[in-house]
C-alpha cells in the first residue's frame, strides 16, 4: 500500500525528491573538484556543480508551485541541459596551454544551445522552445561523446548511469520527441513528467556518488603497490589520469610515449591498461629517460603537486 501511494505521489513530491538528488549531485561534483585539484579537470567539475545547482533550483521552484507554465519550465530545462553537457566538453580540451581558453569555447557552446529558449521567450511567449533537428542531434551526440570517453574506464558504470540521467533530462529536446509532450501543462501528463524528472535526478545522483566511491577505492588500492616496481610507479599516476580524463587523452599520451619509446629502443610500452616492461624490470638508464618523458607528458594535464600526491617521484617545484 505504501509503495502504491508513493508511486501515485503528487508532482510536487517528485520534484522535491529530484531537487534533493540534484543537491547530492552538486555535492559530489564539489568533492570531485577537490579530488582533481592541480589538474586541468577542475573546470569540468565546476561545470558539473553549476549544472546541478541549476537543476536543483528548477525542481525546487516546481515543488514550491512555481514554473507552472510549460514555457518557463522548458527554457530553464534547456539551460540546465546545456550546462550538463559542459563537463564532457571541458574534458576534451583539458590540455595545457589551451585549457583556459577552451572554457570560453565551452561557455559559448552553452550559450548557443540555450539561444532557442531565449528566442522563444522573446518572439513566441507562451510556447515551448522548438529546437531544429540538427541541434537535437547535436545534444544527443554530445551526451554520447561523454559516455564513450569513460565507458572503458573504472568509471564506466557511473558514466553510463549519468548518461542515462542526462538523456532523461533532455528527452524533450531529443530527435523524434515532441517538446510539448515533455513539458506538459497541469494535468495527468504533468505527473508523468515529474516522475521522469525524479528518475533522471536519482540516476544522476547515484552515478556521481558511485564515481566518488570508485575514486576513493582506487586510491586505497594504489597505496598497496610496490614502490620499487617501475611499472607500478608509472601506472599509479597514469591510471589516475585515465580515470580523470577518460580514454581520449589517455590514449593520446600512450601514443606519444610509445612513439618515443620505439625510436629510442626502450623495452616498454604504454597502453590503456598501463605500462608493460618487455625486458628485465631492473634499473637502467632508459628508465630515467622514460620518467622524464612521462613527466613532460603528464605536465600537460597536471601539476607537480598532483603527481606527488599520486606517488610520482620528483621534486615539487610549484
């Protein structure tokens, strides 16, 4: 009986649940920003905090009885949807020295995505923003790009959950979906919309919390590695980079290192799963050269302090 009553709850109840979950997601993104400090992934976490707070504000206003018109609700949802896609886009440009300027590009992308909502509010008050098919496909593409970048990492499950939540969040702006059907006026459809919003919020919150738990667990496991093993010393920061930046930049680093290793005859190769030594693991001059090369590659994304926190032996200069 209690389950039936919960499932038939009023829209305000669903949106209260969604608002609380959005606050949890914002807290998880804030925690992630502290975990990745010293890396160029901090702006991505900050974008996540902003998007979560906008969602919390939208659902909080709805639960309070405001945003009753589909127009205002759809415009604010489009803003939240655009911001929710910014973290993945921020990661794709997170290489020094252009990572700072890249955030301006990410912000400009968010503004462009929000323009249909502003245009509708000015030219067709009272109607729901109607996105062009190309923009609808672009929103879907951006959501899938973020998922593909992390699906093969330790955060694959978390990325899948968060992508599902994003798609539920932006369902009214996806190809083949009528915007009016996702932003209903007061009536039976409004309860369905509220329940879907709550499901999206719960999925996003669970995915973000799971990513935090995976990060904490990875740190405990890495502390048990043999510090004398060269491959282990490399893998700890390298795999931390993989979990932070995803597959795109990880594979790029591995490609650059392997090209240098092949040209200099080093008995090792760097892959998606870490470094593998092809010969004897004993100390050698090649290891010192390889360490300097990896340090230069790592510094395109992280500071020396970040490397020191992840067990990379080096002098901290900043």
